[in-house]
């Protein structure tokens, strides 16, 4: 008999680790964690199955279809924004071809289960692309259907993956002799920059916020790679996990779309600097903008309009800017590096 599991790809990433911890604390003991890197023992202990493998490995995915019943998929594996610009072709393979593989796996699973498979996909603020700072300041918070002209490979792949999810939900095999009914219940969130107290960021262009915090707590100097006036939306990691699970649990009839914005607060880089310096007065932080990375952040909106998520599935962040820094980030990051 095939074991029923919840599949989490990208299990070792910032979001993957936080999601698996939350799922296990809520009583989900049937997690199948998958990552291209070796899964650490502490994370492995929270999972029923932990596999090191590549989402581009079709033999591995065929094995998952054969051995497991998978009614829910959280597809978190991706090459992030900065890293994707150095290896755009590799990023495309992972972020597009890998997502296509997982969507096909979901469709195959739906045939076994005789019901749609929920497919939860984290998209990104990088799906937007604004042409200049004047436009960015003028438009303010963007809606889901506005400015979908990304300037990075990461943003392009996220936007394309959203369309792939829509296709597999509504149009997959539409010309077949016996068209399949809905096989994939695709739901996606466009996240702002995410800040975690427990994992060190790697490869994201919004990482200047968390990098500033972690460096200050470790007592290491940090040169911020964006201007002081740079402003974009952010969210504390617990709220990101809350949003994923809220959208996954939302009744289908309440959802008016498949891709939703969520956000929480949108400080400038200088505001993050002031908050960090107030907590760590000895922090050595300077601003040394990297013109290329700065250009990417400048193309992202100053804020995201999440009114539809609030209306359709009662989205509301737990952490505004003050609570995120005062109650979550600063005390827990301070504790993390207390021995330094």
C-alpha cells in the first residue's frame, strides 16, 4: 500500500525548514522532505521520509509516484534571485523544468487518488518589474495583475511557473479524447522579502535586511549592497508559513484567483539600519551599493497590495514592523549568537 505523505521540496531552505517545523508541531508526522542537499538530522527527525535528490531527476519522481500517495505538495525548491543571475540557464532548469516535473507528478497523483492534488507554490515580489524609480514611487502598492514584467531570470521563472500552475489546473490535456477533470489545485503566494531569525539567507536580492541583522548579532562588519533610501516590502518568516498554511486550508469556493499577494511592512534600508543599531549599538554597518543588485531591487515595488488575500481567505500578518523586530527577530537572533 502506498504511504500517504505531504511532499515538501526545497526542504533545507529557509522556508522549507520553517514549514516542516510548523507542520510537525501541528501533528503532521507524514512529511516527505526532498532537497538536493543532505537533510540535517534535526530536520530529518521531523519527517517520515527524508530524501536527498534533484527535482530534475525523473527516475526519482517516478519512484515517488509509485511508492507514495501525495495529496498535498509544497513546492519550495528554487534557485534564488541573485544566484539565478549568475547561472540563468541553470535557474531556468530548476525553477521551470523542475516545477513542470512536480506539476506532472501532481497530475499523476490525482489520477491515482481520483481527486485534485493541492499544489502550494511560493512566488515572489520579483515577478514584478517597474521601469524606473519615479514610476515605483508613483504607483505605490501594486496589485497582482499589474507590472508583471520582471527584469530577472528568477522573476521570469516565478511568473512562468504561475502560468504553468494555472494551465495544469484548468487546461491540462484539454484536447485529449477524454479530457481530464481538474487534476491540480494550484495556489500561489507572491511573497515579499522574507526575514528569518533561525536561518541565514543565501542567494536572495532582498537579503540585505536579514544579512544586516545577522552580521550585527555576530559582531561582524557589514556593507549593505543597496542605497539607504531603498524601500521594498518584507515579512517575518512565521507570517510566511502562516500564509502558506492559510491559503492551503482555504475553501476553494472562496478563492477568486490562484495567485495572491501577501505583505506585512515595508521599511527603507536606513530604517532597518536604525532598528539594528538600536539593538546592537556596536554594529559596524556601512552602505556600499552594488549597482547591479541595486537595479534589481529598484525594479521591485515599494509595497504589495494584499487586499484580495485579506478578503478571500482572511489573511492578516501577526508581525508588523515593530513586533517583527522587537519580539521575533532581535531577541531570537541575539540568542542564536549569544556565544560569540
